[in-house]
């Protein structure tokens, strides 16, 4: 949803056109006609992708594990100790339970825990932040905020997005701005009053029928951001068979299949890493340029 020529939306539009992705450009009149349950306020137009949808990350990850096991992959749910950093190659890693894992190559894709494993290299290049998610309960019998009645939506200007009610869990809404720094091992998983007030205010303005609807669920998770918001995909500078993959910045899961193919190809076939993903481009001061 955009206000006039909002740069993030117009850039998205350019990408969709270039890649031939089916989409619609809807003006204010069309938006109000199609989704009268939304008070669009200052929003003047939007991009709608009729063929798009959303994935439930929890179920998707479980499905990947099942398929991988069926193909002969050994899956361990373990905590890995920081690897011994000696120049050359890494022969093995150990886990907190005492297991040793030997491999020809290692890919560390550990999300917000990546700086913990490589503190000197990544401790001030990957920035974990606290992110809060809310679920609003629509009035009983009101189907206007469920699947089929609403698409997944994003309001770039107010840095907030949402997902329609799915299987009775509630109407999901979450701020998409980076939260405060967070320790993933000690993160308090209870939402704060400030974020709750912000969400209530936004819902009351944009979805008037939900103005007094209760919050029926919350989550606190984390992003792990690079300095510029782009992915980190590069070899460890001192260990030739170790790859560092991170900096999802809220987008890693969505790009998972493409990232997996890209990383697997680099590990198996070699080849230069795309410069934008290199460790050299990840600075120690945050200045986001990729959204």
C-alpha cells in the first residue's frame, strides 16, 4: 500500500515488471471497492499480486526436515560449540552433548546466534534485534479479516504488515522496523506496552471494525541484521571449507530455497561470491540500504 510515488513501492513495481510477475496496480477507488473493511486513509494506490500467498514457517521447516531425512540426511537438534579457529581447514565441530561432527565442508547458517560462534569476526557485524508480533481476534462471525477476504498486506510508509486470520489464530499484525538490540538466549518473550499501544492505534485507524478487538496472541522473535540489510554469504577468511550464511534481516526464510541453491552451488562447485553478499561489504555501523 503506497502514498503517491512511495520509493519502496515503485521499486517493487519495477522488479515485478522486469521479472514478469503477475500483478495489478490498483488506485484508491479500486482499493475501496475491493476491500471496504480497510480505511485507506492517506493511501492512494497499491500493488496486488493475485498469485501470491504466505508460508507458515514452523510447518515449512518441519516439512523440510522430513523430506531431508527421507533422502538420507542425518538431522541433529544440537547446540554447537564455537569452532576452534586455526588457519586452513576445519575438520570437525563438537556439540554441547559431546557429539563430534566431521565433514568436508561446513555451512554455519545460525541466524542471530552466528555472532556467538564467531564473535571476533561477526560480533559487531551481525545485529540481532527484538521483534514483536500481535494477533487480533475479529468479532465472532465476522469473516472480513480471514483467508479469502483479505490478502497479506504491507504498509511501507508506516513500517507495518499483516496476515489475515488463519485457522482461528487471529489477524496477524507486526511492526517491520528494527527493534532494540537483543540477546537471543536471554530475550524476554513478552511484548512491551509501547508496541502494543502502537499496534492498537494503527489497527483502529486502518481496520475500524477491529478498533476494540482483543489481542488473542503475541510472539517475540528476532531479526539478525547486517549493516546494510543484505545477506552475508561468504567463506570464512581463515578457514577455506567454512561458509558463513546470515543476515536474514527479516527476509531470510522467504528467500530460503534460492539461498539454499546458491550456497550449495558455491560449496560444491566453487566460484566467486557475488560482491554484495561478501563479508567485506558488512560494516560495523548500521546504515540500511536493502529492504
